[in-house]
């Protein structure tokens, strides 16, 4: 028997208005629950994102500091209708959501708070959704099913249902992290840790054999490396910004900041963020292009040019070091080689002139 869960949605649309300003629209859709219209919906952000004027369901936002590549925006439903669970969803809003382009449709979902085995089985019988609002509803259902399940697991007695709930929860969290840059919380990580540790626990082995979770290791690897999708999107948007005169300077600033971020990743984090150096090479190629352009109009009498040339030489040398470690021989490498050669040509053009001027 399929158990139908009562739900309602509070849709969150991230759109863009003018350049350097976006809008967050949060209409309330009661879905047959009149009390949902009175739910306390709070929108908050970290220091990177400035929330502006609120008019009806629409709140404006901006990135006042171009040195910030992203900021976290959190939607919370703190006083849901009776018997429904509170909801909180944090997404890492990247700088390019400021620009005029379609944004992902997000949603906050209100789901019954108190779960039981029948509700868990009903959830597991629900088809996996493909729309973003459906995914977030599914995420909230999976979250509450996992919380109920995890409370049961205190005695270490796992069954097939428990493992399936954990797998579904991590799957939908992975998809939201990739497609909407959702920030997973400790509840999600507890389910991932359970799947990761279950094969090493004797009391779970028989159940794991019975469940035969397909591609379980792949799922955990994909969950761990979800940040790569955001990093690739940032690199692509910076590259697009460099092609526009109006956004060239700020895009160069962001490329340099992103390069510092990648360089400062820990040895543990780097394989999860940029395992094969492709994003690092794409971004540092942008840094090299920016450095070359900054020298294109330079003259020997420019103040501080010698120091600029030394800094530019360091960029070129750093690119050469990266190229020695980069194993690919595709278009990314060819572009990096070309940009590096262009930079060296500018340095060699100016060095003799600076020496004469001095």
C-alpha cells in the first residue's frame, strides 16, 4: 500500500534583474493546507551577499564585494503548520547569479514531522523526481525518513529499509549539491558516513548483500566531489566575463582569487574539488591572459613596470610548473601553452626597454 504524504511547497526562484543585482522570489503555495500561508519564512545570508529591499514575495540581492566568489543564502520555515516539520535549506549562491541568465528553480517543502514505518515505506515507493521543486520535496522527505531511521539505529540493528533510506537521502543530496549548489549539513553527512562504514561492520554485511546497492561506492564518490560542478561553472563564467569589455577587469580579479583558492586547497580537499587539474589549468590560463593584457599597453616609462614584469614572470613560471604536472594533451593544454607564450612575448618585449630606460 502506498502511503501518500501531505505536503506543500514554498517556491524559491533565483533570478536576475540588472547587472550586479539579482532577485529571490519566495511565493507560498499552500497545496491544500491553508495554514502554510502563515508560515514564518526567513531569508538570511552571509557577509558575501547583501539582501536588499523586499517587495511582496521578492527580495533583491547583490554582491557588494567583487572579491567574493560566492555566498550562502538560507531559507528557513520556522513556524510550519501544526504537525509539519521545520525546513531549512542553504544554497551557495555564486557570483554569476548576479548576471542576466536563467536561474534554477528552488523550493522549500513542508512535510509531516512525525514519521513511522508505514511512511518510510511510502517514501521508498515514490518515484525519483526530475524537477527541481520535486527534488527538494523529495530531499525533505528523505531527510525526515533518515532522521527517523537513524534514531532506530542506535542499537546497531540495520535492515534493508534503513540502507535504502540512507542511499536515497545521499542520492538526492548529491543531485541538489550539483544542480543547485546546496550546502549539505550534518544530517546528510551522517547518512553518507553510515553508507561508508556499513561494509566494515559485521552486523550489516548480510543486509548489504541482500540489498546489493548498485554503484554505492560511485554514489559516495559523486557526493564527495559535488563541489567540482560549482568550480567548473565559476571557471566558465569567468571565461565568459573575460570576453566582454564591460566585465573584463572584475573577471580578472575573480580569476586571481579563484587561483588562490585552488592553490590553497588542502591535499585532502583538492582531489574532491579538482581531481585532474583541468579546472585549475583553465582558470590559470585566464590569469595568464589577464596578465598579458595588463602589459599590452605598458610603456618603459610606466612607474613600477620593473616590478610588474617580475610579477608577470612569476605568473609565467607558475604556468610552466603547472603544465609539467598536467597530463592532458587536449585543447585545455593547447590554450594554456598559447597564453603562456603570449605572456612571455610581452615580457621579452618590455624587459630590454625597461633596462634602457633605467
